[in-house]
């Protein structure tokens, strides 16, 4: 019935509070539940391993009705949620569907105050990626699909930082890939799939384990990192169902990346890199040719000096020496100096290491402009703090479009801690 409605041009709004369970009848798994998910009615049984089928992706199904605006979002990502909620409300050309991740505390097995935090982690772990399908953006899927708002687009997993105490009681940080297996560890609906790892077993982190063939996996126990009650670092073995969940969510994320045209962006980037490589080779070849001409000119001058012959003798040649040809580097330096006298422009945005400790972790910068900013964890006075930073090397990789520059300027102005420095390109 929903599909029949979405194929029409009726500007109806459909809002889905997606808990992934039958929340009103005991939390039983449904077609929208995740692989390995269990309800509270069977959570502690050992015979049932949880849902075995892949999850039905309502947002993706709706997006393949060509004229439907689809927003898959989470209120924990305030910028993405509010911006696309307004687009959803103002879209009147055809049906629009808003599918938002919704925590169900009792059925997910989480604390009453953990809903917003768990929604954010669901996005970061690729359990529930953000995306928008907007028919107004173009004729192709790559133009219509947008993954803006997700962390580390182009990578299978983003990273998180695990805080623990070492043998001396000092706070230490361990950076690990944040997978669905790490997400499920802290929810009751996946609780039965984790157990202490036997130290004698040959083990491997689950994100590495899923990269092995079935033959290579034999005898290896996949695990995730965690901490015990004393905040000591431990390893927990995961069940085959959690391995299936991790693989299925990775497939879903890669499909979304493909639909959004990421492969086209990568191809264009590789083409630009190849063109730049050939340009550098051409410039080096010119410099070597000019260096050879310089060497020949010097040699002729030395021969003329050694023979005591005047430089202008014979043929009516002028005695005024010709200017020596400049090398490519000299020409480039002159050209740079002529364009305003600036040899190297300041970075578009920056956050100093001294200012990172002042970050209030309002999340605006790395949620709204994940191309340039990322979340990280630092230790200040023995305590771990989540802060934002500029992604190392990001400014060399991204193309500074007017839209990106305007967004960076706005984010710098909105920074609560006033630590983001913005430099307008000349």
C-alpha cells in the first residue's frame, strides 16, 4: 500500500519513527530489525540466535520510487536533521518520506537517558547511515543521493577512542575502528552474542576477521575491545551472528556509497592526480632542458674567456651579453610574487593544539562539514575529552568550492568555543 502511494504525485508526508522492532508488543524482531537482534522476550535464551535475515531498508526502497524525496536521518545529528526536515516539509511536488532512527529504551536494552547518544553511535557505526534522495538534484542517482553528514565517507569504518586504565592506573587511549560489533556490545538486544575471550584461542579484531576468506577464518575467534568494571582493557568474543551483522552493514554502506556516485568522484580524483603527475613530469623536463641550455651557455663563455677573444668579435654581433634563461623554479617564484606577493596561503580553517582543550564538543563542525573536521579524543589533566580537530591533510585533498568556503565560514562563526580560525581565500 505504501509503494502504491509513493508512485503517485500526491504531496503526502510519511514520517517513520524507526525503532526496528514491534515496540508496542514486546519488541519482537521485524523485517526492519537488524541481523542478530533479539527481543526482550527471548533475549536470555540460548536456543535462538536472533534475527537471521538481512534488514529491510525502507529508506532505500522508497528512494527507488523516482519522484519521492527520502530523508534518512537521526535527531542526534542536529544539523542534518533540521536542514532536511525543512526540505521534507516544503517539498510539494510528490510524496516525501522521513525515516528517522528512534531509540526504544526497553526494547533496545539501553538506559532511559541514552537515546540520543545511541542514535549518534548508530550512524557512526554504519548501523544506520544518513542519506537524502532528492529528485530535484538531477536525473541520475549519483546526483540525487547525498551522504553528507556521515563521518569518514569513503572508508568502511570511522574510528572511536576507547579509554582505559593501564597497570599503573593511568588513563590511556586506544583508537579502534567503530563497527556494528562495537555498537551492539552496549545494547541488550545483542547481549547474548558477546562472551569473554579465552586467552588460549587464536583471535583477531572483527573488522580484520571479515576481510578473510572462509578457509582463512578457520580456527580464529573474532573479538571486540572493551573494558571491565575496573576500566581495564579486555577482549570479548563475538558470535557468528554478529559477524554476519557487520558484513551486512558494510555491504549496505558500500551500496549507498556507490549510489551516491562515490566511485565517480574517486575516478575523477584519480584522473586529476594522473594529469597533475604528467604536468609535473613536463615541468621537470622543461627545467632539465633549460639547465642544459644554461650549461652550454656557460661552457661557451668559459671557452671565449680562455681564448681571450672578445664576445662581440665577428659578424657584427653586439657586445651586450644576452640574458641567461631562467629556470622553471625561478619563473614560478616570480609568478607567485607577482600575484599579490603571497608565496603560501594560510589554510582555510585551523584549530591549534592549544585551543583543542577548549572545545565544547558541540558537534556542529564535524557533523556539518565532515570533509574537513573530525572528532578525536585527547587527555587533559588525566581526563579524556572528546574534541574536534581539522582532519590532517584534508585541505590538500578537497576542492575549495564556493559552497565549501561559505560553509566553513559559517561553522567558524558558529563555533561555541571560538577556536576555529577561518582564512578567506584570496
